[in-house]
């Protein structure tokens, strides 16, 4: 990185060059930059000397970019535009109209998504940003104002309210359940195709844990199946009839109600953890973040 700094010309020279190239005139560039025309000329000359390349053709009342100048001007303009966009986005994220909410992919897709749409219809002036990733949402930066976390509810950096306890049960497409001779008890799963999720943390409940909770011991070898590292992709495989997935109560209620998925058995497992709505403990939530938090909580009360 230090070598890159040495190769780059001065920022002041690039600013003067961009303005002069855009206007095709040193005087108008000077007016825009609130400096003298002589100062712009000196910056351009120093830049040309530094690059050992002519960047402008000096005409009678204007200037025109050379071929080398055209190439450099496109690159400089592109870089400045990117910086301006980044600064504008930073300003937007600091504004009172922005609320960032973070959740894992399953919660974001199956529970949060429709609620975000509903809330924006309720308050169209709010800029809601959803950050989804299968790691614990953190409050380290300014982007995340509200988070949905999974666990026991004991996070020192957050104040939390329980959304719902986790309840896990098998789900599959109706046609897949009908294709098996029997799928009524946990032991019947040993003859089914299971859809496995790559564990996303030490608390992630696997098929092994679920089966052990129902005294089903597959003898050290789990049933055959497919492995995924994305829960939405895994669940889509279940919807398409490729096997049995572990479903979570509340997240999949709408898919069970409309018959897209079915629970082939009543067996379920409660690991003693849940999903919590969290606000940062080390900074005061903004009014609009608090309002969105309270509304989300009200949708499950």
C-alpha cells in the first residue's frame, strides 16, 4: 500500500485536473475551485511533469484533453464518483431516517422480510436496511440499530426481548410425505432423505441432536441426504420434494398454513433457546429505531 501512495500524484493536482477536463477551460475550473487560474495551471503543469505526459492541448480560449488525458480523466472521475457515493451513503446511514436491522438468513427471509415490507408501507419515509448473515449480528458499527439474535438471551452488549422460543420439527412437501410408506414417528426418519444444514454455530441444532432428543440412535450413521450451507436454499429443496428439513416454529407458519409444507409427525424438540429482539446496550437507540423495534415486538405478542 505504501508503494501505491508513492506512485499516486497529489490529490490537489487530480482535483484541478478533473475540473479542468470537465469544463475544458482552466478559468472555469478555477472559479469552481475558488482559486486563481494561475493556481490551476500550476497544478496541471506539476501533474504533467509528475507523469511525464501531456494531458491537455492548449488551444486559444480553451483546452482539450489528449488521448492520455482522456484515459486519466475517466479513471479520476470514476474514482471521485465512487468516493462521493460512499460519503453520501455514510451520511444517509447517520441520518434519523435510517434504521438497520440484522438477522440470520433464515429469520431475515422467512420472518423479517414481510414485516419490513409492511412497516415501510406504514412509514414510507423510513429507510430500512436489512443485513442478513449467518453469524451473530453485532452492534460494533453504526449500521445496525436493531438485531434479531438466537441464543439464551444473555448478551452483555445488548438489551433484549424474547420474540419466540425455538421449537424444531420435521417438515417436508406433501408429495414427499405421500411418497413414503410411513413417516409418522421420529424413527421413521431413518428411512427418509434428510436435508442437512452445515452448523452455523455451537448452538445450531442438527439432525443428530434432534434424533437423540427422541431416543433415536442411528448407530453412528445418519440417514443419507443433502448438505447445504444456506437455510433458504435447504428449505427450497424441501418445498421441491427432495427430503425432510428441520423447521422452526413461527418462521415457517405461513408455509404450513398454505400447505406448501406439512408436518408429517407431531414430534418436536425445544432446545431451551430462542430468538430475541435486541437493541444496543452501549448507545441510546434513536427514536425511530425504538419505534421499529417496538412494532416488530408487537407483531408476535
